[in-house]
């Protein structure tokens, strides 16, 4: 705890004071362009990875960077997505997984979840990921299997994201883009899913998904 307190003092002295004008401006409101959804893992720092300043990312964090599909049940993720899209009008949503993810290890090998019933219930939102790995990645073992799980889970959660009405509406209107990323802890690399190549490639090489063509209405038939 003492380290955290010392960190606050250092922040106020070395960070806040030189950027006081920025923080005073932020006090009047926020206008981030991006909703960044990632894992709660302490090794992940979205602003550090993307070199963004306060006010530039709206962030959701939870175990496994999971987005439950749209349902009548109101959860924190759904409420945050709704606010980001409807009020903040973010232009991009990124779901970012990471290597060595404990949640994804539990998806592959659920032993031990008996003592963690709430974690097990939360990971039920990765059932499609588990099925994909079971049916298509039997040839992989160990770290390679976990990495495949991380990647497939990002894609599954993107599909869940598309079920949220406001997200679907903004995608159809061409005002929102979705991105799937994986952060490699041990090298600092970030990989993005390229829809044309149908695989994860270095983020600097991936083609940004083009916004859908706006549709105002369909002709009567």
C-alpha cells in the first residue's frame, strides 16, 4: 500500500502538475473515440500499450475480456457499451485478449473451477470458444492451444458484441467499426484480426475493417 501512496505523490508532482491544463479540461467532460475491452489481468495496461492519454480510451475490463450476448438481463458490460455508443458516440470498439490468460486456461482445462462457482458461471459466456477449440484444435497442446483459445475467444466475443442492438444499428449505419486484438505479453507485440486474411497479423500490417455502407431504407417489394 505504501508503494501506491508514494505513486500518488509522484503522479501529482511529475505528471499532474506539468499537464494541469489537460486535467482541468477533462474535468468538464470526455470525448473518447474508442471503447477498449480487455482483461482484468494486472499485466495489461491499455493506455501504456496504445500510448494514449487520459480521456482517449473508454475502458471495460473483466476476466477474459468477455461480452455477454444481448439479453433482458442488465449487466455492467451492456450498460457501459450502451453509454459508449449512444452517449459518447465512439467510432471504434476493440476487444483485446492477451497471451497467458488465466481465464482462457480455465476454458481449456476447467479443473479447479469447482471452488470458483462465480468464475465458472462467468466463463459460460465462452462456451462457443470451448466448442471451437474442442472441434478444431485437437492437434495443438500447451501454450499453442491456449494462444488459439485466446484468439478464438476474441472473435467469439466480437460476435456477442454484434448482438447488442445499438452496436448492430451503428454498424449498419456505417458509424462504428469493430476490431479484434491480441497482446503478446512477452514481446509487447499486438496482433489484429484481418478479415481478408482470416487470421491475426501484426497490427501495423492489418487492414482496418471498412465501415459498412450506410443504409437509409430498403425499397418496398
